[in-house]
């Protein structure tokens, strides 16, 4: 075979190979481009400082009572937490609307909701992490974790580098009895580090357990989901930003009010 023919055949083979490779790549790209973006993808693209979908919770749910622990020094750290610039609670519009429905139902039963925390900026979570790493700072141990050595807080999941609160649709709360004008006895305090905080903990009275269940059932009925370690903690099941951790501070300025 002549050398010229060999060159022509070689060029044709390389051209076919190149065409096949680029064709496969192009088909994959077309498939990806035509796919509708998921809600998670949308949330990941949102700026972490974008508070446009957040509201002041006490304005969206006027009947709530606020006791914002991380604005005060009465919390497991013992200091006001970074990012809490005002003693208010912020929440996504979707979360606040669902909580309004919970509040309306419970008012008919003689209760109001008392809020300890809602949206928590990522800078606050970082503050918790720094505190947990400072093993010699045990100022609040007797009030919140008397039975735990501080060195186990990461391993046992009490402190982590991310919090669902930073996604904006999680709330920590309890019940307030309008008849007695007192906080309802839940058989344990907010932010207690121990099995006593588990919703199904049986080492409390029947009345205390039933009080936990009143709160739990009302929250579940309106789209919130619980966790198995904290009776006070609930997240909107259909949260609008499941993959976004916001950083703006807790203040009215953040939401333009």
C-alpha cells in the first residue's frame, strides 16, 4: 500500500475517534443543561447574606413570647453570642407562617409559644465551636452540663460546626400557660446537655411528659419535624433553604425593618 494511502486512512481513523469523543461530551452537557434545577441547587446559589426571605418572628406571629437566650448571658457559654445584635427572633417567611398556624391552634387550648431561638447566624455557631475548644471555660457547667466533661461535647454531638438553625427554618421553643401565667413544666430546661432532654425520656412525671407531647403534636400537625435529642427543637420539614447557611446578624436591619 502506498504511503499516501496509509496517511489518508490514519487521518480518517483519528477524525472518527475525535468526533465520537466530542459527541459523547456534548450529549452529557445537553442533558445536564435541560434538567430543571433542584430546590437545593437554588438555595446553594443564594448569597449567604441575603435576608430577603426572612421576617421578624414576633411581627409574623404576634402572640409569641420571646426569651432570646443567646442575646443574654444566661446560656451554656455565659456570654452574649456573636451575631445576636438585638433580642429578637428571625425566621424564613415559610417557617414563620407555619409557626403562626401552630400558635393559633395552641391559643385555643390556653397556651402561647415562648421562643428561645430561631435563625442562628453562622458566626454564632463558630462562637460555640471556639467556646467548646476552650476546655478551661466551664462557667456555666452547673446550669447546663453538670454531668458531662466538656471534652466530649463534639464527640457526643452537642456542639457542631454547622447548625440547622442557620438555614432559617428551625426554632427552639416551649409553651406558656395563659391560665397560670407561667412557663409550662417540661421536666427539663432548654439547652440541657443530657438524656433528660430527649423528647421520649421517661424519668419525668406523666404531666411533664404530656406537656412535651402537646408541643410536639402541635408542631408536627403544621409541618415541623422534631429531633430525638431535644424536646424544644423543631425544623420545618419543607424548609426553603435546606443547603444554605446564612451569616447575617440577628437584627431588624438585616431584614430591612
